[in-house]
C-alpha cells in the first residue's frame, strides 16, 4: 500500500464513506513479513512513497518468486525486480504475471501504472552499449509512475545526434544522462537544460576506462551546473531519484 492509497482511505473517512474501524482494518498490517530468508518491508510504500524493490542478483529464483508473491499478497500492483536472470524470470513467470525485459534485466510483476509524475523524464545514452543500464533506469521510472522519453545513442562522438533532440532535452523535468568511455554526455546535456541532470557512468569502455571509473570521475568533475552522479551502472538508483524529483 503506497501513500496515494493511504490518502484515499483517509479522504473516504473524512467524507463519511468509510468508518474509522474500516480504515483501521485496511491500514493494519505487519510492518514486515518474515519469510525466513528475507524480511519483506510492507511499510516502505507508506514511508518512502514506493514499495520495496527486489534486487535479483545473488538471490535464487525461488527466493525472488516468494518475495514477489509476498508483496503481491500485500496489495502491490506492480513489483519491480532488478538484475534478474532469464532463469529466475522463467521460475517467477510460472507462478506470477511477470513481464521480463531482457536488455535491462528487469522483471515486472503486474502492470506498469499510469503516469502520476509532473512531467517527462528523459533517459539519454551515449551509445547503444549503454542501453542495459538505460533500460533499468527507464523501466524503474515507469514502474514508479512516470512518463519516460528514451534518447539512445546520442553521444558526443556525433554531437549533431544530441542537438537533434533539443526540444525533448529542454522540455524535460528530469534528465538521466548515461555514458561510459569518458562520460562527456552528462556535461553536454547539463549545459543545454534547465532541469536536474542525473549522471550515470557505465562500465562500457576500453582498458583505461577502468570499468567505469574514468566516466565516474569525469561526471563528478562536470563543469555544468545541476549535474548529480550516481554509482557506476546504477540505472535503478537514477530512475528512482528521477521519479522522486518528478513527483515533487
């Protein structure tokens, strides 16, 4: 149960459409559910506005399935699973209504909700190789109720590609700039837009990129104002933060 559902219950009480006792019953739940191998946080949506997200790496397919099932039983309409393997998707899909997005390694149990954010989130990548991280960011933002515009392969090696999307860049409420190599895309987009830019360095690049460290340091040293940086390959973190900004 998220904050919007809680608000709807309270508004029903205020309007006399639901009794106090009925509201208490609807709100009364365990703060977490003990599964033995995991403690599923049932109150995260109430505290933070978004339900618990399942990080699939390191978990068995059965563990992912059981955590997702627990969240669904608690009323979550869309359960997001990141870093999900195809094997795990097969196991979960046999028990739950799962859509699996192979490129971003993202699973979604249930339906993506209609957008409730204030504007559009642009997800831009330097190259096609950055798409796995970009799809993780874009799908995260969509599950959290945002309209997302994807601008893929618009890196600075061909600056005309970036400039051909000026309208999208300048009308966005938040931009996620994703790039490996030297990570210059974040600075370029930061210099073209008047909204917050979330930079995501990726581990794409040759030896001296040090698995994304070069892009990370470049983005941290951006001369463009309004650019913040998340960890290497952390598309989920960027999508989540962009959603928070877009719902302010």
